[in-house]
């Protein structure tokens, strides 16, 4: 394990095992802990400045939530996304993002649209600078703001429940592929449709965006 963790800030209102769990989970979602990487209890405990017990509790919870797999006589490893996982994530994203874009085109406030425009600009700047980390952040912010713009709390709740899976796929995608200009163009078209309050086009562009990603990933998996 090559990650050097910072010492934890201990807060009294949370059990230590929960604090460690959130710390490790965030490290996985940020790509600091990569798929296939082994989680060494002793090393993690030393780096975080805690005992092995909360680390063990955190790893068990990560296993239950499919972030970690336990291999007998070998230990705990960061779980990879399988082909089935990836394709299921994309199937869900296509439907949810299309519907969300349709609602957002009708319901987003002027302030939210201005914020969305700034995110699009930031992605464009990150692309010019070839700043992959910043592109990932902007992509996440772009879709998150559209979801928030639906003003549909049940839809937002469903999406947040799936956020971790979306984010893990986003990391894999940006690291494996180089079609950032296509993503840029899709974002611009979706944004333009939302600005014009054209829900039908916003939905079509969002679904097309995910479908193009799905086709590319399917070919990558086959190869």
C-alpha cells in the first residue's frame, strides 16, 4: 500500500470505526486507494494514529458495502468494478440523467444556470490544461447540479444513494479513456438545451451522452 494517510482528526460525536470507515471510503472514491490495492491493518492504523480495532471495523463495513473484498489467507483488497457493475451503472445513469436533464431544463433557477455555465467553463479550462483531476471534479459537479436543479427530492435521494458507484466509474473512465473533447461537446449541448428550457432536447442529449460512453466502454471490455 503506497498511500500515506494524514493523522485523523478525532471528533467525539462519531465512533472511531465510523471515522476510519469514512476516511478510507473517501480515499477509494478519490482514487487514492486503487482497485486491487491491499489494505494493511497495521500500516493504516499507524498512519492514522489509531489502534487496529477501528481499522478492522472499517474494513468489515467497507466489505459489506462492496468497496473491499476479503481473500482468504491473503487479506483485504480494494474491490474492482466488474463488467456487470459497469454496465449496470451506465444503464441506470442513462435513465436517471435523461430524466433529470428534462426536469432541470424546466426548473433550474437563473442562478443555478449561471453556476452550471461556470462549471462548463471550468471543465473547458481543465481540458486545455490536461488536468484530469479537475476534469473529474467538474464532471461530477456538472451532473450533480443538474440533479439538484430537478427540485425532485425523491429523485435526488435515489441518485445520492448511487453516487459512490457513479464516482468509482467516473474515476475508471477518466483514467482509461481519452475522449474528453466528446464529453466537453456533450456538456455544452446539454447546457445549451437547459438554458433554452428545451427539456426534450436536454433529455436526448443526456441519454446520447451516456450511450456513447456505454458503447466505448463495451468495446473496451470486449477488447
